[in-house]
């Protein structure tokens, strides 16, 4: 049995995925320990799931930073190590056609919030950061300060759809509205885009004639509570390796893809 990994968690809501990971750590399924729970809002009901167990918790109120910026941008001061153009060139959340002022406002407000997150997280060293229903996109400012080795991603996210279908804020709703016959959930490493990072694991459920948004959310969440701990366990066992592969199309063009390889279990 290897070293116990230290897991930080960021949440925005009920925290049922956080609970599933806590339970798996407590039962010994994951050789890990949650070392903090952070939130972007004081209203996250899941915060108390951690505090009840004595896990340190903190809030960085994104909403108030964004409101202050809207009122008077000069009052929202980016961190000293902030480089707007560098961050804009790296992010892939916005397309080249997006309104430059919108992109600028996004990057500044997020970097200010993220610098505060990093300040809080500094007190609790961690090996893996799990986004468990964290409803804020992270900018390159944050990601590159956590992924200090770009080849070793260590921010995971769970998304309520079979990516790359339906990224964004309402995966189950989008799956339902599209009339899909199959829905699912995805755990992936976070990159500079929206729900676009390398996929670690997915689970799928069938959508039947009489399903509603609520019933498919219930089916999906049940799978999420199994999938997320499985993926965290693989990380804790050191079995996730992100590799870049290339292949050639018939017309000779070279394409690249990034795959998370699951290494064999050391027991076998
Ligand atoms: C989950 O369905 C999760 O997949 C989703 O929010 C819910 C959080 O539930 N995450 C996203 O949509 C991220 N874009 P929880 O707070 O009970 O774990």
C-alpha cells in the first residue's frame, strides 16, 4: 500500500460527490484524506459535510468580486504576478470572436478570485484537487499554479454528461432536451477549456420514454458517486498517465490526441 494522498476539494453546491469521496477515504477504498473543502459561495450546502468531520473549509466569494468589478473595475486589483495577455492567449474558454472586454473582465475577476483560493489552499498542501460540483471555470492563472508540472495534471472534475457532448452548466438538462437515448457522466483532468480536458472515466445510463430531467439526474448522480471515487482511487494508486498520441488521416494529415492511460494495478 502506497502513501496516503492528500485531496483538496472545491464545491459550489450540495456536495454529494464530495461525500462519496469522503466515504471512500473513510472505508479505505481510496488511500486518501480530504485536507480542505473550498467553495466559491458561502451558500454551498456541502461545506458542512466537511466541517462536521473537522475538515478545514473556506469560501472565496466570486459573486462579490464580480459585482465589485461591474460597479468599478478599478477596485478589483489583479495579483502582482498577473499577465493578462499571457492568460488570454492560453485560455480556450472563449473563441477568437468573443467580445474582448468580456474576455478581459472574465480573466481579471477569475484571477483575483483564484489568487485568493491559492492563498487559502497554501495552508493545506495537497496531491490532488477534486472539483466536486464546482460551478466556476478555472483560468490558466490558477491551473498553472496547481499543475506545476504540465505533464502531471492534478485537477480532476466530474461533469454530468458524456463529454465531449454537453459541456457547460447543465449537462443533465442538455442531455434530456436533446432527446438522447443514452446519458452519462465523465471524470476528466482540467485543462484550459470548458470541460475539455483528458478523459479519465465515463459511465452511461439508458434514457427511457418515461424519464424526466429529475429521473435522469437521479440515474446520473448514482453513477457519479461510483465513478468519481474510482477515478480518485486510480490517481492515488499512481495508475493514471496522460499520454499524447498521433495518428495519420488518409490524406496524410497528422492528428494528435491526448489519452489518459490506466496503468495495470501493481497487485497483478
Ligand atoms: C453534479 O451533478 C456534478 O456532475 C455537477 O454538479 C453536480 C454537483 O452535485 N457538476 C457540474 O455541472 C460541473 N460543470 P453535488 O454538489 O451533489 O456533488
